């Protein structure tokens, strides 16, 4: 399973979009300050959005699509499923 995810520094804060085949492992890397200088610099650690895909190609396509979206669209997408911008890390099973 591949995941496209969005991290936030807080509600309406700095956003980061990524793709991985190990969401738990990737979150651990981000929180330890590894894997992305941007995430480490801006302390973007809260998992606020997550989508699952069976193929890497589909996940990469979606990641690129989301990265090209306007910020308002990204915020709207997050708030559709997660209006409180809660950290979804504890809800993922892997």
C-alpha cells in the first residue's frame, strides 16, 4: 500500500505533501528530523490528511497533483475529512 499524506505545523499552518510505502516509518523519520529539511525546519509533524493507493504510479500522480493545487484547495480537502486538523497518526494501522 502506498500513501499520499499531508503534514501541517498546526491548524492552517505550514503544509507538506509527500508519498511513501511506509507511512509509520516515514512519520518517524520526519519527527526525528530526517528525510526532509523542510519538515525539520518548519516543524511540520502533524498528520492531517492521508490517502491510500495500490500502485506507486497512482500515488505519485496524486502527490504531484496535490502539490500543484492552490493552498485554499488543500485546506478545503483537509477540512472535509478532518475539520479540527487533528493528528491522525494514531489512527493508521500498518
